[in-house]
C-alpha cells in the first residue's frame, strides 16, 4: 500500500463511506421534497372560505408593496398559507410584480385581473385538469371588470383623499384603457398619488369579487354566468369593444376552411 498505512486507509475508507451515506441521504431528501412538491400540483388545491372584506383590505395595502397582480395573489394566498400551509406557503408571490401596469408597464391586461386568474386556476385547476371552473371564473371577472364602475372598494385607511377617487367604467380589461379613462375623468396624472390609490382600490375590488366567487365555488353554488366567446364571435381572440379603438374599420379575420 506504499506510504499509506492500513490505519490511514481504513480511516479514509470510513470517511468515504460516510460521505456516500450523506450523499445518498441528501439525494433521498431531494427526491422526497420533489415528490412532495409534485403532489401539490394536483387540483383542486385545498381552499377554505375567506372574508372578502379582509381580503380586499390586504390587497389594497399590498398594492403599495408589490402592485396590482401580486397584491391580488398575496391577499388570498397569504391567508391560505396561514390556514392551510402548502402549496400556498412556498408560492413565489413576489415574482408576479411583473404584472404591474398591464405587464411590465405595457398597458395590456390589467394586472389585478391577471393575478386573479392565476389564483382561480391554481385553486380550482386549469382546463387541462378536467375542470373549467378556473377558466370560467377568469372569464366572469373579465366581464365584471369591464362593465363595472371601478373602484368599488373603499379602504379603511385610504392613502389618498377618498373624495377625489372617482369611479369609471372601462368597457375593457386592458390597463391602458382602464387607467386612461380614469385619468381623463379625474384629471390626475399617472404618477399622482390619486391615480396610484385608484389602482390600489381596483386591486382590492378585484380581490373582493374573486373571493366571493371562490367562496361560492366552495359552497357548490358558483354558476357560469358569462358565455360570450371572442373567438366564436369574431373568429379571433378579441374583446367586446372592438369599435371603440377600430371604429368602422374593424379588420375581419379569415374564415376557417372546411
């Protein structure tokens, strides 16, 4: 064995064996953790009914930390993390701050609705899980958002003068149109405290409405409601208010060939 004594060899072998055992134990632990996480992907996720008022207030205050989409997600998942634990406790809520301003400030789908759709599809399950409820809730929220004078929720401790936060109907789920119409009606600029508070209240309003729908689903009382299909009506993904932007020059989608 050359310069290596039998004693040194045995010590080295023992350390090597211990290392293998630790490595195997670590691998087993990783597998166990991975299996546990995979189990949480089964739908529907566990849900307990929440207080819409409390949820809305959480969303309002969270808006000032993580803005619209993440605020809605946090308002529901933070409570369920306390009540249930996983899969909510490890859900990366803060990553959804990207939904701010219609996704990275591009004014597309309002982050509040985007966040609500994430919540509904995680809890009730996506369409590929065999359940249409998450999809239906999202559709109903899109319609409700577009045809409601927002914001509907009034915070307990508003961060801006409540008398100056007017309500407007967007006719659209797009951030650009929703915020734009409010700015025109109110006269406040995008960076104003009033516009920020308006959007915080909109997030709270969406969180309130979403909680009502989830509670109804939990009780087995949720009904489909909206049945409008953009593709069925226009032959393309669309909104209901094409004429507002396109006027009389609405492009027609090619028909499917039989």
